[in-house]
C-alpha cells in the first residue's frame, strides 16, 4: 500500500471526488406537455442539485480547514456523493428515452451532446491548470456524454436488455480489472488495476449502470407514471409550492453546475478572511487522508487498520513530523516503503 501513503499526503491539497452532473429534459412526447418539460423530472433533478451543493459546500469547508481533512471523501459523505452521481445518471438515461423514443431525433441529440461534452472539456482544461496532478480527465460530465452515446444502442431494445446490461456494467470492475487498462489512454473505461488520481473520476464502468437503469425504467414504467401524474393535476396548486423552485433549478442544471462551486468557494474564502479556520490536528488529518486514499485504491484491506498502523510506526520512528514538514520523499524513502509493507501485512492478517 505505498500508494495510499503517497496519495494521503497529496490529498491534503487536492479536491475530492465529486459526484455531480447535468442533463436536460428533452422534447415533447405523447402525454407530455407541449413545452416538452415534465415538472416532476425537473424537480427531481433540482433536488439532486441541492444535494450536490450540500456536498460541495462540505468539501469547501474541508478545503479551508473548517472540517477535518478527508471528511468529504470517506464514510457517509463518500456514499452521499455516489448517490448524487447515480441520481443524475439515472435521470439522464430516463430523459434519453423521453426525447428519442420511439423516433431518434439527431439534431436535438447532437446539440445536447455538444453542450455537455463542451462543458466537460472546459472542466478538464480548467482543472488541468488548477490541479495538474489530479485534473478531471473523465468526470461526471464526461460520463454523461459517453453514456448517452452508448444509450442510443438500447433505445430500440426491450427494457430487460437494459437492466441486464446495467448489471453487467456494475459487475465488470469486480471481475475484469486488468493491467492492460492501466495505460492513461484507457483509464476512462474503469477497468484499470491502479485507480488513477483525479478530483472527479467517473469512468464508464461501473457508472454506465445507473444510466441504463434509468433508460430501462423509462421504457418500462413511464406510460403508467405519466398517466398517474396527469390524473393528479387537480392538486397542482399545492404541488407548485415545492415543485416549482426545484423544477426551475432542474431546467437550468448545466448553468448551476458550472457556477455553483466557484460561488461557494468564494463565499467560504471570504469568510475565512474574517474568521480563520482552527489549526487541525496533524494525526487526525493524516488518518482521514490516508483512509480516503486507501479506499480510493480499493485495496481489499482494512483501511482503518492500515492507516492506524502506519501512523503509529511513523511516530515510533520519529518520522511523522518530518513527513508533515515535507522533508521525506514518499516515492524514494525506503523507510516509508518498509512501513507500508509491514502495515499492509498486518491489516491483511487482522492483527
């Protein structure tokens, strides 16, 4: 696990995995309003945007030192991020069916694809300059764009085929990882043995799974759900109290995605100038960063045991202070390699 030690040190200055995306509810279909919008879908997307903002605000607080390092990338927050990403992908797959079934409309599809792919390219370029060692080369927007292309293959197929393909996509990284995919040109697939470092890594596998689930669900259930939605229009006045604000956000999800994080970071930065964050406990910071890196590498060992062991060994050998001060090169120092090897064995044995 030397990589976990290295990553834990680097993680202190890098953004965490983020799990956000956008999609547009497409054009009219039978049983949908003339404007081509379904308020409930827009509202669900808006709700996901709210969750995304909460997660990113937590990360901003971590970045400026108001919460412990590694918080946003471990435990419940890590699960929260994955649920957010899954919800956006699910809605994107659902919307693909509404916009292009039963007849594929090339021009609207290409325009939507160009917007998402263009935004993804801008994010890659921007993060390359801001975080060259962990820039977003295949994040959530890249995944949405790629999944949309794959989804075209399933538009004319029965819903069960989409569900089976979703299950296969979810399971693929568990069984098909190979060193062949360790080359950077193939990192986007998601089958590399070494997890690449990125601020937002959402490879096609397994993240194609929620997209195909949404696609299959729309093919199977949308006629029934749409009928129920229309039958409930009599209560529209009451629903608008909560649907309209969220639906507005859902209709402008791309713009909100692009501007919300710079705005949040700016607000937290301004607050930090007035009320500086407390100095964090170095040991706690190390443990959280180490566990975050270990979990990302999916090492198959107890990350809590491994990181606790390495912390104890670093302190016993009087290396912890030098490590925090940047006096130790994690890539070449043999003492660090020995500690990582010993603690990996202990974590595997359960001692």
